[in-house]
C-alpha cells in the first residue's frame, strides 16, 4: 500500500471514530497520520516549518496538507516565505493529482510537487493500528 492510500484510509477511519465517539481509536488514527507526516513528508531544506495535515479537511477521497518554503536570495541569505496548501485528489488515469496553492516564487510549486509526489508514492510500512 502506498502512503497516500494509507493516509486516506486513516483519515476516513479517524472521522468515523470522531462521529461514533470512539476516542481511543480516534487518537490512534490521528497518531498514525502524524507518524507518516514525520517520517515521509518534507521538512528542512527550505521546508523549515515542516508539513502539517489539515485533518478536518482530509478524508477517504482527499488529503490536505499545509507547508511553507523559506526562500534564499542569490547571496545565500533567507529573504522570505511562501505558504502553500497541497491538496491530493484521486485520479482515474493516475494514482493521484496534486493541486498546490500559494505564490509560485522562483518556480517553487514544481519543487513542492516533486517532494510530495515522492513522499506520497512510497510504500507504507505495515501500520500497527490496522
């Protein structure tokens, strides 16, 4: 199973637990999602604030992440941030489609897309909660 599949299933399960009041498994699914964020998604190397998931906006059919990129000028000095929302949607022809919001400063959206494609396409380790 790929990371994007595991995370979508976990987000769906999380919401079903919230709806049913199953706080024990709600916490377990939330922890699994956070573990995958920590292990697979961009952090450092410009993604200095890491990646976060919008768990309330994510579900079986959509994953929503927030991230920011810390840009450098030609002199190697940090000179500003761009903030981005990365939305992962299913695709009939491909595994998934990425939609990236925010300013495309220095063509950063292509880099963000590459990083998220790589993270989402990795094979997931067997989850302890499934």
